[in-house]
């Protein structure tokens, strides 16, 4: 199968399955980019998730085991807080384990060497934005790419809805228990639980 045929197959399959959900298409494209062979791509296209919730279930379940705690900490923070995080702060959040008992809540050795790895760890669930700067550049506007300037946000409002939803709270999806422990139905991100008070006191943020 040539590249043009593959592109056509992907476009046709996604259009048929989207049912008007542009966000669903974006997430499927992110996942399909990981297919390394035509056979893998064809197989992936035959078993796409039907809904956005199912899509997010798969993304959450696919987080690497070694990254579980860091991903959960970051997603909890973004889903249940009102503010944004700088890249530097996000790296600190990942290095923090609010459930730690016999170990420090914050461990510098768990900090990422490259803050951009956050996009790999949390896949389609988060995005990193950078401010625009036109100083000393005439009419040329460029983005300031630094860990101090960059901000981490949930990739879409539907991600917060998912992370604070009754669906996830009662789901058997891997890692879902981490969110049911800090959320209650019908309250979502408007409530901050004692876990987060402990979290705030123990980090450098």
C-alpha cells in the first residue's frame, strides 16, 4: 500500500468515525502517528475507540508504568486547580508524590531532564504553550521557548470534564482510582481536597 493509499484510508476512516467530533479526530491522529508499519496502521484503524471518553480511557491506560505517579500528579493538579503551571512547575509536580508515606513527598531525583517529555508522558491530554515576543525583532513575532516562559495546560476542556467525570470515577480503567480518590460526583474541579493542601505545603511551587 502506497503512502497516498494510506492517507486516503486514514482520512476516510476518521471522517466516518468522527460524527462531528474534531477533538476525537485529533486524538486518533496522535495515536496513529505511533504506528511504525502499514500493518500496524491498518490494525489500529479497525479498532478505533467510538467515543471521546473511550479515547481518553485508552490514553490513560497507555501511560507507561514508570510514569504513572508523575502523570497522575500532573493531571490531578491541572484538573482540580484553577491556575496554570509553568514548565518548571510541571516538572516539580511530576517529582511530587502526594501519597508518599515513608519517602519525601518531593524528590528532586524524579525531576525530568527535559521538560518537553511531559508531552510524551501525558500524550494527548496536555499541551505546552509559549508566549509570543516581538521585542528587538522588528515586525517578526517569535515564541520564547524556555521552561520559565512555557505553560502547561490540559489540551482541551473535554479533558477536564473527563478527569472529573462520573464516568472515570466509576471506571475500571487503569489509573482511574487515582482520580476517584480526589473527586466527587457533581463537584468536579471546583473543590480542592485535603490531598491538595498537603500537596501545596510539600512542594516548591
